[in-house]
């Protein structure tokens, strides 16, 4: 007789949400996003989507809305709304393609660049604080784990 317990069908199909990796990752994302959002929402009156667009353009000086959506994993409608709001706030400049007027790209305005440069040190300091609970070696491993899990998820996406 083995010392293993018999697992009933009910036990096997029961999910402990608090231990389920996708749930835990979603909760971590929500928590981390909220503490970062405190910086740009309150002080700079930006939505998370507007901040992502600014951050994307801070890294890539000129992008189309489609490129921003792909780069930030946001829906096209969210990107369009964020771009519209940022243009109204004079933080972005939209340029129409000279060869094909159906296409346009956006870039940070001088004011948008200044706001971006004010926010970046704040969010990096907050990121540093969050990661300070891990040693430098653990941080490196954590980043490697994220990369490996992302690659695994991409593989599953391709498989359908």
C-alpha cells in the first residue's frame, strides 16, 4: 500500500486561485501598476494609457498608433484615445506621412518631452524600491524568469 492519498475528481478540478500563477501575476501587476500610477496620475494628471504612450515615445521618438499598440500591448482604441488626449494637452505632435496621407505618426512635443523627463526618474526610483527586496542576483534571475515565461507564453500563442 502506498502512502499517497487518492485524489478525488472534485479535488483535482478545484483551483486554488490564490496559488494560481496567472492570478498571482495579475494581482502583482495591479499592485505594482497602482503604485507607479500614483506618480503620473496625481502629479501629472495622466491616465495609465497616456503614460504608456508617452513612455513608448520616450524610447522610440516617432511611432504610428499601430506601432504603439503593438509595443505597449494596448488595444488600438485605448491608444487612439490616449493619443487624442495627449494631443489636446499639447504633449504630442502628429505628423501625416507625405507619401501616403492615410498614415501618420506621433512624437513627443517639447512639453511632452519635459513631462516625460520629469516622470522617468520618479518611476525608476519607485521601481528600484520595489526591486530592493531582492538581491542583485535575485533581480537578474527574476528578469531571466520573466523572459523565459514570456517566451513560453508566446510559443503557446503561436500553437493556438
